[in-house]
C-alpha cells in the first residue's frame, strides 16, 4: 500500500485560490460565479470522485455532519470510497487508450484499477508502463506496449502525448514549420523502443515483450532514399531542469520517499521473521519423509533454479532509462501534464488547451508551478491532487446565469472565476440512472413482470451422428438459441457485464508453466486437421426455422458500467454518449448532444426501468397504503434524482402529475427528471 502526504491540504488549496487571483490580475474585472450550496457541492464532488449521484442515505449523512467541516469530511470519504478507483480507472483508460480487445487489454485495465485503489504514485505507474517486459499475465502493465505491437514509432508518439502532453507524431514524417520538435528528435526518442521485440511462446501460447540486440530505428528516414542508414543513438528530447540549489519541493520528495523506503524495509523484515518462525515451529506431519529424502521438495528447488523467465524475455535497459528520464522530478513536462489533465477534468478546461499539446504557454503560470511543486513533493499522489483541487473556491463555484453575456461568461470561465457547465461522462450518466432508479438491486418480486416473446430460432433437422444423445442435443441447441434470442434488441444497447478486476490482476505465469506441454509438429498438424474436419461436418448439417414462445421474468438488475470491457460496442449506451474508441492518439470524449442520445434517454431500457416504481423501493410506501404521503414522495424523488428539494412551484406541479394514480404518476415524474438537463449536467 502506498501512502501520500495529506498534511496541510487546506493550506495548499487556499494557496491555489490566492495564486489564481494573482495570475488573473491585469486581466480586468471578471464576473464571479456564486458559491455552490451544500447539496450542489455534494452532488458535484460525488459525481467527479466516484462516478455517480449521491444516494439518499449519503445525503442524510452529509447533512448530519458539522456545517463547517462537512465538505472536507465529504472529500475524505469520497477518496476512500470503493467507487473512486472505478471512476478514475475510466479516466486513465482514456488517457492510456486501453482496449479490452487488444493483447493484454483487460489485464492492463485491472492493473490500472489496482494501482489507483492501492494509491500507487503516478511516477511509479508510468515507469512500470514504459519499462516492463514479459507477458500480460506476469506483468499486466506490459499491455501498454502490446496494444501498439511495441512499434517504436507508435510508442514514441504515445510517450510524448500521453506522459508529456506534447504532440510529436507529425515529426515522424517531417519537420513542421511551426513546431519545435524536429524529425531527428522524434527518431531519437523512438530509439528507446528500438530494441523492443514481441515474441510468441509456443510453450504458453502467450505474447511476451522482450529486448533484442539489434536497433530497429535507423537514420536517415527511409523515405529520403539514403544510400546508407545507421542505428539511432537514443536521446531524450525534453529538458531536465538543472538548478544550483535543490528546490524545497525536491527535498520534501526525497524525505517522503526515504520514509516510505524505511517503512517498507521494516515491514519486509517483519514478514520474513514471521515466515521463519512459522517454518521452524511447524510440526512435521506423521509419517513424513525425512527432509533429506523429500523428493517433491528437491524437485521444486530444481525448478526454481531454472531461468524460465530469462529464457522468455529480457529486461530493457533502454526503456528503463527512458522511464527514469520521463519521471525525473525535474522533468517539468511530466508533472505539468497530469496536473493540467486532472484540472481540466474537474473544472472543465485546462491551463493550456488542448490538454495534449503544450506549446510553452499557460494561462496561470504561478498556479501551475505551485500545483506541480506540491504534486511532486507529495510523491506524485493523485489523491493529494484531487483533494487539493476539490477544496479550492474555484472548484466550488457555480456557472454564471443566463443573464450573463457570452463574452462575460467566457472571460469568467477562462479566469476560473465561475464554473463551467459539464455533462456527465457516459459511464457516470449510466451509473447515475441506475442509482436514481434503484436498479443496482431487484426492486420487483419474482414473477411480477412476466412477459412472453416470440422468436424465430434455427433448429437442426438431422442430429449429429457423433452425439451420444442426438434428441437431447437437438433440444439443448434449440433451447440455447431461444434463450439467446429471447431478449429484445434494446436490452443489448445498455447491457453491462462486469469484469473481475481482482482476478484479472493475478499473475498467471505459474499457472501457464504448470500447463505447458510441448507438441511435436505432427501433433500440431493432427490437431489442426481434426478441427477442420469438425467445422466441415458442421457446415453439411441441415437446419429449419421455428417460431417459439418464451416467457421471461423481466425483472432487471443493472451493474456498474465502470467495470465492463472497454470500449463498449459502437451502438452501446456508453459509446452513444461519447465514450471514445481509443484507437488513436488525441481522441477525446464527445460531449455534443445528438438525436440518438435523446432517443436513448426517452425510450431506453435503463431510463424506463429507473422511472418505474417497484414495491421494494422506499418511495413505494409513500405512494400507497397507510404510510401514504405524496408530498414526501415528491421530495424524495427530487433528492434521489437531482440531489435537491423541489421548490414550491415544482411541488405543486408534481402533486398534480401524481393525481389519482400515484404509482403511474411518479413513474412519469421520474422519467421527466431523468430527461432534464439538470440531471445530465453537473452543478
């Protein structure tokens, strides 16, 4: 477990506000946004930190806390919430372009989640992503290289854009007339990946990243048709600050890391001593062989002597050096890049835009320098960065009202004097619908929503001659196809299947070694021919189509979208609402509204089920029976959906909607609230 410093956070946040004011001097007076009220702050911070709206129980807990301390207490609770790692895994998955379909993609996703959950510092994560070798099962961080086939040119462009916040890809082909990065610099950066190789092991059927001997990156470029090309000497193109006296933030970083190192050393010594005591004190089982004759133990010892990993892959000296330079505490590009990206994510715009194209200028230089210094001094702890930003006055300001003109609004937002209207990212919107509608668990009793579906299914006419029970096999096939087709198409657009991050993050190298079996060429060919024969036989079978009726208990329960394979299918809710494909560099979330989005919110399965009132919901007893209280039901609906109480006018209109049919009326009211701009946008 990693631990960052959290002392003096409020002081750091106050310093950020003071520096923002200093940086804004000379820019003329700008309109100041109002401070968010307590419930609006609760909603905004919860959406940003854990990726969903607050529950009714969380609202009540928040309001019971002391007024002067509740916001700081909220931030601390959110940073420890299980949902924190889920929400910010989405952010880093966008940044690192993690794709489940790529080699090692899901392993990399689980690695990022585990790193955020454990508080692993950003510089350590980055070094592991750049320098790792091996398979995704042994070293999940190697999925970052595997996603681009460890191509030196692709990795050079990715390193500059993802970790430094600069676009260098154009320099691969030519010297841009308006860009500082030259083609030779790009090739020198690519040289750090020039000996990286990907190999596929026949032993484990897995792809490994290793280090070869030959430099693949050559200069001059081939397109120039040179008479001769030479291996590139890798060179880091970014400046490393060199100061005569060590800055205070570097001294603090060194002291922090020294303390962490000593604490880790003591823990390892304690663990080793405990293990030794357990081993010495463990009684031998009756009838056990003497230690000297323990064949199994000797065999295990011999296996440990084998350098299996060394035979499969080698450590990269070049990438290790690159990782060291990228994360060097005096490499300002590295710290500034993540500070700017996180600031933009939480406040709607960065200190420079686009966030991956730093051109040497920032809007608030003193503020940026302070945030970078504190981020480094606190051991690149992302939680420290979030905590600092959330406690600033800048974060807690509301957008200007409609009465402000466009120029005044733009000037105020550029100065971070008022909030910027931000729409929930797709995963956050999806999970917030689930929370608002109590869809995280069943809200209907079994059998309350039985529906019949008719489907055309394919059934074999002739049984498989090799099947032991052809009639049963045919019946099983027919039923399987019926079940797969039973759900109507809209379900698929919003279906979520969660990944088990804990299982994915577990190393499987030992399991692979245990399953290894070397096949001869004849065995491999025999296996291939048998598979071809099986497929050919399947193609010769005859089928017919039948109409069948299937009853389904339509009682859905929705999982969090934060843990599904990523990115989702192009037609899925998440992609419709802007989740990127992550196929290329510089691909950002799309927040432009569209007709498809409107139709999915108006008619989609998630919105429909969230609107309906199930008997297991707390609001149900306020709408029926002896505990009926329509006014309280309306208030609860507003709190659960919009994190605020209704105005007197809204209360009157809502009671009119409930009318003589409270259950149906509440479904209509919740549907309206879910489709409002207030629900989809942050305060």
